């Protein structure tokens, strides 16, 4: 510690987030968001998805650009491996949600992050999706997330940041708790 | 219907999948898969994830190429919008999983698909993630998936294909049922 401290900057605008929290507390109807994805089948197990528009703060919003994603199954499943598998997309969503939360919480706690990496492992018995054993679930039996974090903080402070990120993470909630999904055909 | 029929081809090698099912029924230990993602924090809420290796059929496997993904929060959350949001990645995973299943089931049922598109909408009250109201969950309150399918089949046959895809979908299971997630810091 020195008398002249460098301001903590993790690139998260905490003031704006706290301002948004205040504004949405006063106008909770603006907190209703609707996120969207469009998916078009290509061939075999290969599909192409796009993400661009969403609804929030009472009006239609748009990302700066359209984000596109190819998904497929790997060659060992007799597919062409034209993209990550659908379950790997879920791991990417979980990793990025927890990591964004870590940056935001660290900023709020005035802790400078230097490096944050996560390794995610999702175990799956494919006897489920192949219909071999109906007692085996289709999804992951278990997911392990391992963080390696270099920050100006004690190990306990770092663990507390990760715990707080879990507590506020949308995707952690989606994966660990059930969500109602309606599937319709028009 | 004519006397000379074109073979149904949705690009899915059903014979190989049925062969895999037979092989894994005989050797269920080979059905243990481990999917992975690596994530590295960039700045603010922006992270970069990679998917390449996975474990399955008793050994290390590799995608044909490394797939990379940027995730971020949008500008209305005072972020730089350098990628899709983490929750949109979950929608992409769900869309691509159900769509791959539709192609596989249709092939198995000898139904030719012509066009399959899905629109996904995930509703979320961001009072949860912002910590405004602890009774509001962080994740989606509800997800709606709408399929528009052009195929050589009756509406009932198409609905039955979609229902069977849901029944065998890994990501549908992950989203609709709880999964244990362990988060560790090394």
C-alpha cells in the first residue's frame, strides 16, 4: 500500500449499474426483458442461429451488430462438426455469465482483477440422448467450474467475489433450477 | 405419391447413430462424455470462450477446429456489447439442440424436411440480477420456442417429431430440470 493509489478499474461502470438499479426500482415495469434467438436448420444436425434484437427498458433494443452461431454434432456422432455442440453453448453461457459477474462484483468491492480464467467440465452419459437407458438423464449429470483468478485481494476475498457472482448469475440460476419451456409448432 | 420415390435425406446418418446405440449398449462405459469450455475474462463484462477438446468413447476427442465465442452485456447495461449475452447463448444451445433432434427424428421416421426455423423468446425480469427484489429469480421466468416447419408430413406428424426431439434433447433437459454445478477457485 502506498499513499498514492491507482483507481481500481475492471472496465465495469458500477455507477451506471447502480443508477440503473435505482431507476428500475422506481419503474419496475422497465425491468421486463425478452431475449431472443432465431435458429435455421442447415442440414443434418447443423443449424445456424442469430441473435440481434431484444426487448427491455420498455422498448425494442438492438445489439451493436448481429451475432451468428453455427452448432452441430461432432464427427464421432456421424455429423460434420460444423460448430460447437448445443451443450457446449450452455457451458459458454454459464462461463461468461459468472465471469461478467466476477468483474462487476470486484469493481463494486474496489478490487483490481488482473486475470480471470475458468475451465468448465460438463459430464454426460450419452446413453440418455441415445435412448439406451431411460433412467439416464439427457443433460449433464454434473458441471464443474474451476476459476483461476489473479487479483489484488486475499484468497478469501476472491472466493467471496465468486460466491456473490453465483448468487446473481442468470445462467447459473437457469442451469441449477428448472425453467418452464413451451414448445409450439405453427 | 408416385411409384418412384426419392430417398428421404435430411443429412443425418441414422444407420451410424443406431450402430452407435448398439455399440454403447454393449459397452456403456464408452458413453461417459465430458464436454468442456475455457473462458478468459477480457475487460468489463466481456469474456472470450473457447471450445475444442472433449472426452468420449473412452478417449480424448477434438473438434475439427477450435470454436471461439465472445460474450458481453449490451450498451444499455453500460457495457460495450462485444458479443451476445450469456443468456442468449443458452437460447442458442436450446434452439440448436432441439433442431438437431428434429432432423434426426425425421430421418428415422423417413420424413423429408424442407425448412425448419425456430424463434426463441426468453422472458426475464432483471430486478433479479440487479438485486432489486430477492423474490425475482435471476434466470428466465419462461422460455417460448416456436417452430415453423415445412416437411413432407402431416401437421400431426410434424408435432410428433418435435415432441420426440424434446424428449431426447440434452439442453431441453438442462433448462427444464436442475443440474448440480460446483464452482471452485484454485
